[in-house]
C-alpha cells in the first residue's frame, strides 16, 4: 500500500489530510479542478512535509482526465473529498449539485473499476442524520436529508453500499464528519472560504479581524443549555488522522462501513464565541437574530464505532481549534 489519490486535495480538509498521509508514509497524488481552492495549498503541504506532491488540475467529471491519472500512477486507494458543499446554494442549483457531486463520483468509481482500484474513503457528513434522530448520532440510525447537498451524501453512501455488494473485493468507508474547524498548527494551511463565510468559525474569525462587524447568532431559543445551537466541532488535523486510520482499516476489510468522525462533545455558539475571544484576545460582538432556516438545535456524534473499528480518537479541544484558526487567519490575511 503506497500511492493514494486524493480528490479535492487542495481544499480545506483534503489539504490537511495530505499532510497526515505523508506523515504516515504514504505517497500522495492530488486531483482538484481548483473551483473552490488554490494551487498554493500544494506548495504549503510541500513546505510542511518537505515532500513533493504530484498535482493534476483535473475535473472529476472528465473521465479521460481521471483515466490519465490512473495511467500515470499505480493508485492503491482513493480518498474522495471533491465536491460542492454549500447548503443554500444546493437549494438554488440542485441540478448542478447532483451533476457535480453525484456525476463526478460515478465517473471516479467507473475509472476505479476499470483500473481495479479496490479502496475508497468517502467524505460523508453528519447531515445524513437529518432532523429526526436523537443525539448522540449512531451509524445505524436512519439517514435522510433536508436539502440537495445532503441528498448527494445520502445517495453516494447508497451507491457505495450497492457497489460493495456487486464487487466483493471492494472496500468503501464513508466518514461522517461533524463540524470540522481549526487549521494546521504551522499556520500554513487552513480554511479559506470565498466571499462572506456561511459557517460559524470562519465568520467569527473575520469578526475578530474587524473585516466583519458582528456575529449574527441564529436564534437563542433552542432547547439547549444556553439556547444557541449545539454542534460537535472537530479539529481538522484530528479529522485528517481519522482518514489515515480509515485507510488502514479498509486495506484489511471489504464491504461498506459508515463511521462518524466527531468528538462526542457538543459546544454552543456562545461557547465558540468565548473560546475564540480567548484565542484571539479580541472581543467578538454578537447580535441575536432569527433562527436560520433548516438548522437543528443539537448535533453531536457517538464516536464509539470509530474508536472500536479504527482505533481513532480526537485529541484537540475547542481552545486549540480556535487558537489554530486564529493563527492561520493572522498569518494569511488574504487567504492562501
Ligand atoms: P473544500 O471546498 O475546501 O474542498 C473541496 C475541493 O473539491 C475543492 O478544492 C474544490 O476545488 C474541489 N472540487 C469540487 N468539485 C470538483 C470537481 N468536479 N472536480 C475536481 N475537484 C472538485 O471543502 P472541504 O470543507 O474540504 O470538504 C471536503 C469534503 O468534505 C466535501 O465533499 C464536503 O462535502 C465534505 N464535508 C465537509 C464538511 C465541512 O464542514 N467542511 C462537513 C461534512 C462533509
Ligand atoms: N451560526 C450562527 N451564525 C452564523 C453561522 C452559524 O449562529 O453566522 C450557528 C448555526 O445556527 C449553528 C452553528 O452556528 O447552530 C454551526 O453552524 P455552521 O454553519 O458552522 O455549521 P452547520 O452545523 O450548520 O453545518 C455544517 C456544514 C454542513 C454539514 C454539517 C455537519 O455547513 O455542510 O456541518 O457536518 F453538513
């Protein structure tokens, strides 16, 4: 086991996972069309690891381009991050989302079959637990979605389940991420959203720098300890190491597994604001506004299965996540 194709490898989670893979001794080949990331991420990964990375600027829907990567390299396994992830945009442009996320994944799987590559680790999401399951979320709970983005994750999980039935030697692990935040502790890699961020921590980071005036807290009347939404925030480097553990598992097993990657601990919006104030030494002004459509009160993982099957547990707390996010923000005022 040596050479891993990382789709979406210049993106937020993919770039950090490249670092973890190289640290664990794997060779990494990255494919990304750079629609939501910068090629500079490759230079940053190389700076952190001191290793060269082969990069292909390829769209995963371009079958010929994807085949070329498999012809040039003997790929042992694929870690598949590439996809679009903006919930609101997916509601406005459902066909684009299905075409990119589902179409791209089908093309990738077809090429993997052609080249007899038997292992896929897929970026799924806690969003597949929908809005009716009780917390903590466990992998055997029914899945559903409330928007097209979420449905692409539910559907791709099903495609992988079906494929594992049809191809007995195939191994697929769907990792259900909770809320990834933070950055590599060097400050060289981090989250770099285009425009005004939708997600809490990138937004708070821009309030801390003064780029945005104040955080709008989406509701303080939820049934939670302080009334604000509770989520399971996970350090992106813990998440990255989870992929290395999933890969080791997949090498020794066939079939489909869905596995949560979370800490098992919930934090409220106000907990995050306070942790970010501690990390940055700056005041984060807030204003409570209406609930955001589609939000749920509470989401956190039962991380037992990841511990049992992968031997993986998180190591970083919310203060460290905010400190690393802040370091990246200060060191990269215009992003990567
Ligand atoms: P990201 O946007 O930073 O990374 C995704 C990468 O995929 C980008 O670099 C983008 O350029 C690339 N890409 C998109 N479409 C492509 C295509 N057709 N061909 C080639 N490259 C393409 O996002 P991220 O936060 O790193 O998320 C990675 C994966 O994890 C996504 O599948 C996302 O849905 C999933 N996920 C993310 C979160 C989160 O909160 N960040 C939570 C759950 C699941
Ligand atoms: N929030 C605010 N103000 C903001 C942004 C967010 O109060 O400006 C609150 C939200 O209401 C929620 C919490 O902060 O209570 C976290 O919101 P995020 O947008 O950061 O994250 P979500 O849990 O809504 O969703 C994220 C990804 C989804 C993914 C899900 C589970 O955006 O794609 O985590 O992994 F499916």
